[in-house]
C-alpha cells in the first residue's frame, strides 16, 4: 500500500468518523493537542486500522507517535507495499 493511500484513508476517517475539521488535518498536527484525539477516539482509531490496514496496533509501539505524520509512518512501516 502506498503512502498516499494510507494518508487518504486516515484523513477521511478523522474527518468523517471523529468529526475533525479538514483544515486541522496536517502532517505536523499533534494528535492529542492539535486534533483533540483522546483515549476514546483512540479505540475508534484501532478499529479503523484493523479494518483497513489488517494489523493490530501495539500500544507500546505508539509511545513515540505524537503527530499525524508519525502515525502515517507507523502504519506505513506495518503495511509497506503489500
């Protein structure tokens, strides 16, 4: 899967499901501080990742994920060019 596809899926989910304003979606946006993603939202994110990208998020691996770009990188590292 290409990075562009990952970004499109993640961004659409954030806008449609978590109702984050499209203007706030930027690669440097911090998940918690800028986008307002909380622990309940994270549960939804886990579901979307499992459904769309076919892997389970390991919470320990998410410790260093603070920006949207970090999250894209994390997903890309898991799915690569499948």
